C-alpha cells in the first residue's frame, strides 16, 4: 500500500511540476518567445526531413502496392465476414455504397456481393497467393522506407525467419485492430442492451485509441532497429491527431467543396479512394519522420554518408575550442564517436 501511495504521490508531483512549467512559459514573455522559436525551428527541421527523404514519393509507391493487394484482401474479408456477424461488414459496405454511389449502382453492387458471399469458393489458391505476395511486398517496402528514414546504415540484416515473424505479427495485429474498429460501432447497441451508458461514451474515442495503438505498433515492430519508446509514443500520438484532423477535412472537402461525384458519376468512389489511401500513407510516412527527428536518428546522416567529412569534423571538434562549441550544436561528440567506432569495426 505504501508503494502505491508513493507512486501516486510522485505522479501528482510530476504532473504539478509540468503544469507549473507550462504556466511559467505562458506568463513569461521571454520563455514564451523562446518556446515559439524552438517550435518554429522544429517545424523547419521536420519539413526539411520530409522533403529530403521523399515522403510524397514513398507514399505514392506504397499506395500502388496497397492497390495491388486490395482486391484479394476484400475477397478474403468477404469470405470470412459471414462467420463473424458482430463485425456487420455487409451493412457497413451497404452504407458506404449508398453514400457514394447512385441508388441503382449501389443496389447492383450489393447484389454481386450477396452472390459472392453465397458462393465463397471464388477465393481460390491464386487469390490467396496474390494476397500474401502483395502483403509481404508492402511490408518490405514499408520496412525499407522506415529504415532509410531512421538512418539505418550499418544494421545487421535480419534472417528470413525474423522477417516472417515480424510480417505475421504485423498481419495479426492489423487484423485485430480492424476487428476492434468494426466492433466499435456496435458498442452503443451493446450499451442499450446491458444498460451500460459508458460503452456509448467509449465508442466516441475508441477509434482514436485504436489508431494510436496501431501506429505505435507499426513504428515499433517494422523497423530493423530499436526505436526509442518515448519517440514512438509521441510520434504515434501526433500522427493520430493529424490523421483525425485530415479525415474530417477530407470529408468536408469531398462532400461540400468538390464536384468529383458530378464529374465521375458512378466511378466517383475510385478517385476518392485513391486520394484517401495516398493521404494515409503520407501521414504515416510523415509520422515516422517525426519519430526519427524526436529520436535524433538522423543527426549524423550526412557524416555517415561522407567519411571524409566525419574525420575532418572530428579533428576540428577536438582541436579547436571555438569550433568545439559551434559543432556541438550540430552533432554531439557521442554521436561522432559511435560513427567512427562502427566504421573501424566494419573495416577490421
């Protein structure tokens, strides 16, 4: 009991200190100005990293690979959906079609889906192979992009078993998250049946929590190196916030500020879907850049790529006091020593 009280007391003390520090920042003009300068500098660094690492290009390639596996994935979901009635996938698809297509087209598509569910043998071995190959290709491309952004230069390559374990773990976690997201909409109904109003309240923020957990797992499991836990949590949180904001803005734009449905008619769902998949990958890749900046994995990227500059800056760092102070603002001695040690071990 005493340990529990001590933990609660330390937690309250830490929170009170944080609140006091925030209050001092907003009440002291000099501190507030410095905080704003730091935030602006951080945003500039983040923007430079996003443009330099080619986030938009990576998002486009991942969107293409996602589309390759989309049809087999939908086939697989529709194959198992009738056996999981709590997901209510059929009704959700019906709602999406009714909202984005003319009534005649929506009814025709639902008729095809009903026929497919009745004859589920259409998911043959070829569809399964395409699903696995496209999923693994997507996994490898995501991992390579994450490693490049996290500045993985001299990490040991993982064997096939380790890669497959991570791949299967990512698939399992992804499926669990999908089940939870689909089930979240049924919480209000459950709350009415069991007279538990709290479940209805949970349903409002559960999708955000699941999104946060999913992104955290994505940033933790896929890279070949270990990323700092604090950087992952902070990066995943702000990525989830940006995702929620972009989703609402995207909905407002599609339904109120564009005539895409009038231009494309029945096929309007296709470009909307392409744009949304692309925006999702931009957000996810931007999030891993944020994690990289927070984890300071890219501080010595240029030095690793050019050994000549590494040696030159190291000599200057230790030989001149003025340069010492100037260069320590760019890269720490610890980072330089780690790079040189790894280079020497590699040459030996």
